[in-house]
């Protein structure tokens, strides 16, 4: 009996050891990884070229230095899976053709467990996908030349049913996680840092952004509607339960074609620009030196305001409530015009800044709140500022109004992301 018992114990111990998973790396350390040889790299490229519906592309542990894009062209049901976020590294720093590192088109695609680094353009771009999941993906640039970094780390555009979760994105010269012209979106449990914008939802419908950690970006979370895009406008976004902390990083975006992201002052928590039906609540917004939350129209950029069908330059139906503000002791940033304006007119970093610009078609009396901007915060001594811009638009003539009671009320935003899995 004793011999049988010992044999059983030994068997169970061996089984436990054999079933134990390889320990996952928790930081990016290229030197400790085996470097993939030419045959392994060629095999990986061929897997993308030859992929059929339902293919699982497994990428073993290692550092893969690729000289060309990895392209998946209109193939459905494909899973691309690495050995772990920091165990499989796909580097495009020596790529000689194409802009994006990984370019994906197809439905029901899953990207999981790897790093994409140093693409000259976007690290991962997915377009026209219905059902796209990014899970435990790291996207970054490592060479330190910030203005030469790519535009977006994780970039789903013109997609439906988008899930981005448990990812890490850093060093993008525009937005780390950018979801554009899409619908039905969940962005949750991600860590974004040292980007110009941590997370951006742009011209998109039906989005929930929650449980993310945005730290040390120029701006933490942006909700934008910009003119001239194939999808002219977006609506219905919730931003909640996020840690939006110390987003005081220098702005290294390139000012090109009037890019509003290049105008964001370091020290910005949340910015809503020409947003519609946006609800921001239950976030901790701390140590952002210039502003906590800004609600603005496109006019505040001082860029030409075009007339595009379906697009509006105004922010409307915005509801801000139940956030926690922990203010920075630093002075507002002075490297951008917005920061200079805040420093001159507000003196201290606002918790909430509203540019006060009204759509004349909706009304000209701000006390009637025609744009339906609602604020219900419990913070003692809330720093709320509404800009009062003179008719001639003179910056010197701008004054501020601090009475938040004008904006009492609520506008709960209705979203349904149950189709995102």
C-alpha cells in the first residue's frame, strides 16, 4: 500500500511539473530572447500569406526582426497568437517597404500575446473588420527618436465590434490606442503611457472606455469628432472607472494638415472635442498639470471650420459626474496656446474647462444651456471654468465664469456593447 501511495504521489508531482506553464515575462527585454533566424522569419511571413479561414498562426517565443509587413488580406476567423506579450517580439525597425508593421483585414480576428515594435507608420492597423480583438498586445517604439515614432500603436479603423483589452501601448506620436470611424467598441484594462494621446475614440459610435490606466501621456483620453473623414460623425461614448494620472508628457506630435492632437497641452486629463452624447464618470483624474476635463468645440482650435455633411463642430449632450480630482501643484503648461490661455485666464488648472461656444441654431443664451452640457460633481471647491469669448474673438478679451449651477442636471448616455466579445 505504501509503495502504491508513493508511486501515486510521484506521478502527481510529475504531472504538475509537466503541466506548469512557462513563466511569462512582464517587461520588454529583447536581449533575453532567442533571435529568430531567416528560416523562422520566412515561415512566419508565409503563414500570413497562406492563411485560410479559421487558421491559427502561432508565433513561438523569440525576437523576430522583419524587413517587410505582415499582411492578412480579407481572411476571416484567423487567430494570431504569440507566446506572451513580452515573450514574442515582432520588430519592424529595419522594414524597407510599407508603413504599418501589421496590416489586417478580415472578420472575427483575434490578436493575442505578442509585441509589435518600431514600425515606421502604425504598429498594427486593422481596417474594415467586423469582430476584431486585441488582447495582451504590446505596441511600442524603442529607438527614442520621439518625433520619428509611428502614428498609432493599436489602430482599428472603420471596424465593427472592436475589443481592446489588457494591452500596453507607449511612445506613439499621436494616439497609443486609436479607434476611429468605428462602432460597437470596448477599450478596457489597458495601460497607456508616454504617448501624445493615451486613448482616442474618434468619429465613432457606441463606445465604452473603462478600467484603463492612462499615465504620463500628453493627454490621457480623447473623444474627438474631426471633419473630412469617411464617417463624418460619432456619438454615444462612456468613459468611466479609469485612472487618468500625471499626463504631463511633452507633446511630440507633428503639426501636419492642422492636426488638433499636436495642439494638446501637456497636463491634459480628458478632452472632448466636438463630441456628442459623451458621459464621463467615476474616474480618478489626478496630477494633470493643465486641466482635468475639457469640453470644447472645434472652433477653439483656431483651424478653418469646414462645412461637411453630417459633421458638427460643436460639443453637445455631455454629462460629467462623480469623478475624483486630485490636483497637481504644478503651473499649467505654457508650451501650447491652450495651456497659455488656461494659465492667463484661469490661473490654476481647472478640474473642468468648458469653452462655452454655442451653436446659434440651438440658442444664444448660455443660461438656458442649449448645448446640454451637464455637470454633477461632488468635489468640494470644484474648479469649473466657462470661457466667455467676445464677439470679435479677441483672446485678450476672453473672460471666465465659474458658476457651475447653470449646468446642473443629467444626460445619461445609452450604449449597448453586448455584441462585442
